[in-house]
C-alpha cells in the first residue's frame, strides 16, 4: 500500500481511508477496469456501426 500511495501522490492514511484492505483496492480496480472496457467496447461499436438506416426485408 505504501507504493500505491507514493504512485498516487497521496499519504498512506488517504489510501487506507478509502481502501482499508488490499482486497478492497483490488475489487475497486477490477470494477474500474470493467467499466473502462465496457466504455471502450461501446465506442468501438459506435465507430464501426453502419450509418445507413436498417430496413427490414
């Protein structure tokens, strides 16, 4: 956790207040990763979507 605090530029107390255990921090990071991947996937889907309106035949 000291390395996390140092990399974030905050005090160790700040890290422990938000993330009391390593498991809490790991769960949060996993959640953030999933959110970012989901956002990226939506962006890619929109970027490659066919702009022509669909018509049912």
